[in-house]
């Protein structure tokens, strides 16, 4: 039996999966690492923690499975997007990595907008948001100029790990699209954007396809991981692009809804000239010459976790959700907006905060729980509606992540989205997408689409209930009013947040 390994470099842990040619996960392993918040709004990690965690996870994967290292054809990666790693000419890290959820760069975002104007959307196809990489580089330029002066290349998290494993500098298009330095349509670094901020284009690594081989394992890495120096290493992709691969989003109109800490609606696109004016993200896919439209709810699953820990800490998630089906659609006139961490789509607003609207003395814990699920799903529908407005017909949506684990929530998604929701037989998310890139790169399949047919199998379909759809359509219209009615109030309240 031969295998490939998918490595998913997340924010809190690295996950490795060993996958056979039928797409079956034979073994998996995770290694956690710390997150540092040295100042308010800062979020950093030590890139060496990623490397150590990856090597430990790979070794334990091989040891636990008992697989002979010669049976592993290749490795590929999925990684947290946007994080900035600066290295010198010898590959030494110059400062801690600044992560995607670091929000210190508001001033730099305004500078980018003022400097580039409409060219930013025309070239990079995305708005300047604090999470992206270019604002982080400009923050270093302004606050730590001596660090940037030493920088030879900037890398994203998974690219740094792959560099340490192979000695090769590279970045794939799907991750490069989230830097604001890529000409997304032309698939090349934008000299115009780089030069506008006094950055040499040489700071950007060479661009490769996600399935492209970028080397083999260095001898010391092979020894530490329990693999062979001949093991092929493939570039990999951004976590959302790999999540899309792992859900089979490889054709026009195919759409995915992923609910984890954040929530993502992602739809496949082939028109490189599509310009949605930054209403949603527009990134390169891990499939060659394909793209995806993506909307993000910052606090999707996080809203449910916050609610449980704050109001029902003694209950498990299963116990908390048990009463949801006894409450009718609309939660007895209770609306929740999941803006507890600010919002991304369609409102890129760091000041907005969440609301429960319509509380009365008849509402129980189950009413509040259902309203949280409905509010998260309404927020994701806003992204779906933007995709539909671009001309796409969305009748089926693949559900992955925590939101795919509860049947009541899956049915709620079908009713709120007005589309059939497909639950997969085995859902490994970005790790499976990374494994698919390694399988395709290793020559197991003629295309990523063929790989998806072999690896991904639907388990269940939840169809929308016409009566519930009508109720939710009315409630969604009310939900959309809440942002505009509370925005000014939240701006004023921001001064009181400590």
C-alpha cells in the first residue's frame, strides 16, 4: 500500500493525516503549540514551534501507523493564511511571526487605501484588511525598520515550514493571493504595489502551483521525521483553498460552507476578470487557473463557544443543542448577530459588536441557543447572497467543520440558505485537501477532479423545507437591518471597552 501525508498548519496546532489511494485516513496526529499576545491586538507565534510540532507529528504518525517510510510517496501542506515570517539571507527568522488574527495594522490599511485608491481592488482584488500580509510588512517597515532592512524574503507560515523541511523558498498562488502583493488575475507579484511602498519585489518568494514539487526532505529532517530523504514535498495551499479541495469544490457553481472558529462561504470561480469590488474575498484556488469567491464571518463557531462558556459552562455542546429542535424557527422573536469579534463580510468593521434583539421573559436557554445558531447562519447567508448576485445559482452547498456535526444545525442551514446541504462521509477539511495535492502531485490521478471523485463521498443530504424557508426569508430581512441600526451605537460604545 502507498500513502501520502497532508499537513495542516493551524493557529493552535498542526495536524498530519496519512491517506491511502481510496482517500481513507489510515492515521492522524496533532501537536499543539502556543500563541503569544504580548500587547493588545497583537497575535504572534514562534515559527520554530511550527517546525518542531510538524516533525514530532510526522514521526508519531509514522511510528503509530507502522507504515514503512518507503510507502510514503509525498507530503503537502495546508496553512493558516496571511501570517508574516521574515527571514534573512541565511534563512534565519528575524522576529516572531505576525498572525492573521493580529489587528495592530489599522493605520497601515488606511495608508494602503490612500496610496493605491481603486488600483488595490483592480490588482489585488481584495480590500486592505488588518489580517492581510502587506499591512504587516508596512507595520514592520514603520516600527522595526532595522528588521525589514535585514529581510531577504517574506514567507507565510506553511511556506516557512516547507522551507525548513526542504531548503527551498517558494509560495503558492492561493496563499500569495492573501498578501495584497499579488496581481491575482495575472498570477504574478505586483511591482506596482511593491514599489508604491518602497518594497523590493525580491522580497517576494518565487511563485508555484499548489501541486508543484518544491524539493525533497533534507537529511536531518528525514531523520527527525522518520521519513526518507527521497520523500517528495509539494507546495500546498492556503487553508481555505485546501478546505475547498477537501470538500470537492472543483467545478463551476460548487459552494462550501465551513463553520469553525470563524465561518467561511466559498464558491468556485473561473472568470479571472470578475471584480466584486472587495465585497467578498477573491483568491486564486489551488487548482491551476481557477479562483474562489469567499465571505467570512469572524465569530461563527466562536460565538457558540462563547455563549456556552458564558451561560452554560456546565453543559456539553451536545447537551446545549438538545433543546434546539423544541424551539420553532425564529427562536420566539429573538435575533442574535454574531459580531462579538467585529465582522468581516459584508461589514469589514472592527467596532461593531454582537446583539440579542427581542429578549423577553418567556425565552429559555434553548431559545437563546437556537438564536445563536440562526444568527451565525444568517451572517453566512449574507456571503451566499453576494455570490448569488454575481450571477451564480447556488442549489447545493457542502458543509464542513463544526457546523456539519449537528443535524439540527445542518437542516437549519438548508432552510436559511434555501439550498440542499451535503454532509460528507469523512470530513478532514484542509488536511485532506493537502493530501489530495500530494496525491495528484505524485501522479496518482490525472487531475484534482479525479482525485476528488476517489477521495470524497457524500453521506447525507439535508433539503430545504419550503415552509421554514419562507419564515427564515422574513427573519433574514430583519437580521440585515440590525447592523445599520446598531453601528453608530457601537462606535460610541467602543470608548468604554477595556
